[in-house]
C-alpha cells in the first residue's frame, strides 16, 4: 500500500477524520472512541475524486 500525504486531521467529540491526498483525489479515514479510554478505533474510509473545495462543502454538510 502506498503512503499518502496527510492533508488535515479534524476531531469533534468522539469522532476523528483524517484527510489524505491520493493520486485520484482524497481519502477520508474515520475513527471513533468507543469506550472513553482514549483509544481511537478505526471505523471505515471512503475515497473521492472531488476537489478540496468540493470536499470541504461535503464535509461541512455531514460532519
């Protein structure tokens, strides 16, 4: 698996997203704290060919 450049990390409450740049656009990894023990657990990821501007609008509507 090729390493991706981290573009942004954002945390709200018990959820965290990591935005990575890829050759095709962006990948968004989602994590969450489930027990309050401070450990982040991986939930899922999704990839998009959107521009960063379009991705920002999408995240603002769902995050």
